[in-house]
């Protein structure tokens, strides 16, 4: 009966099943061998990830290098920033104004470089400014950035007579307009004197200064402050030599400019065109001085939003 159909059926399928198990187990064994191989090579497989990380770090460093180069080129050839540190250019510019100055209008020189590196004298693509331009320049003694208005060009004769500019023998038109009123900065009075102190409608104190409008021969007009007679309101005639500029602040009685000899942190004398940094263009920020670093909300309340974006 072992050879009967049932026996063959039981023996045959059993044998087939055993062969099938052996056949299936063979790939599992191979898979196990493959798994062992992968495990043994795990450390080398991690090397591409480390290489990728180094590549990402290198890309970031290269990005920083390119960013620095772009900023350097921008500040050297296009625009530079400047903050107004004093009241010498009131009423147009106030202490705490931040502005951009265009580099290209007057060409490029040592003064145009961000670090004021001494590369010799002269200007590349040099052009003279126009009368009435507001320019940023290096002080001829201490190389600090200053900002003033161009009054006299090479060959001009400039003189002050009773507080009025006389340019090439002709008085520059100057007429009185409404007073300039400015709220006082924190813990500061009116720098021109207590006699200019007034109480504002909101209860704060401010400064009221006499304001005038001047118009140069080329038609450029601007406002100036004249606080009364001062020694600098009377000067001898000065002929501006070649390569020099006669510069003045709009706050005529509170500006150390070309009316004074060049002394560090004081007068600037007749300024060389090679010392020009750029032409003041527009304001990108302005603050009234009430902000505190430890009080972030004051960064916004102190901003003079109505001055941002103004051209100069």
C-alpha cells in the first residue's frame, strides 16, 4: 500500500515540498551573505555623506566671499551710507538722518575707497560738482567724513558780507521765510542758545530758528538758518584755486566750513576735489534720538517716518 496512489501522493508531494524548501532557503542564505557584505562595508558608505557636508560648507563659505565682494564693489563704485552727526546742515538735514551718497557723479579717488587706502592722488572719470550740490568729503587733516554744500568752484571769488554770500562780485539772493521749528532732542537744549527755546503745542520744548531761502546763479535754491551776526558773517574775498572747492553748511552760524582754516575736528578750508566721496542722494532712515537698544519698540517710535525716502 506504500506504493499505492495515496503513498505516491504522500511521498511525492513530500519530496517536492522538501526540494522547494531547499530552493527557497538558498536565496535567503545568499541574502544573508549580501547583508553581511553590506554590514562590513558600512563605514566606507558613510564617506559620500561626509563629502557632501564638506561641499555644503564650502558652498556657504564661497557665498559669504561673494557677498563680501558684492558689498565691497557696491560701496566702492555705486553708493555709500552716511549718518548726520551734527546740526551744521539744518534745516535740510537733521542730526540722526541716514542717507546714501552716490559715488559715480564725481569719479573715483582714494577717498572713494571704503578704507581710504592711499593709492595716490588724482581721480578716475573725475567731474566737478555743481554749485548747490551737497557733498560728502574727507577732512583734509584727519580724513573724517564731512558733509557740506558746494558754493564756490575753481576760479570763483567767494566772500561773506554781513551774513550774505557774494559770489564773483554779486550778492546771492537771500530772503526771509517762515521760522524753522524743531523739537528738542532728549536731554538737550537748543545748541544755538536758550533764546531760541520755545514751548510747542504738545507741551514739549523745541527750538525756533530764523530761516532764509538762497538761490545760486545756476538756479539751485535751498533754505539756510541765520541766527544773527557772528564773526564768520564777514570774510575777505577768497579766490578758489584750481582743484579746490569752497564749501559751507546750511546752518550758517553753526558750521565749521571753508570760512575757517583746516584744523582737525574744526574748519575744513578749501577742499580738494580729490577728497570728494560722493554726492548726497536720499535718506533711507531717520531717528529723533529717543530710541534705546534695550527697548526695541522705541526703534519704531523714534523713527521720523516722514523723512525716509526724501531726496537731498
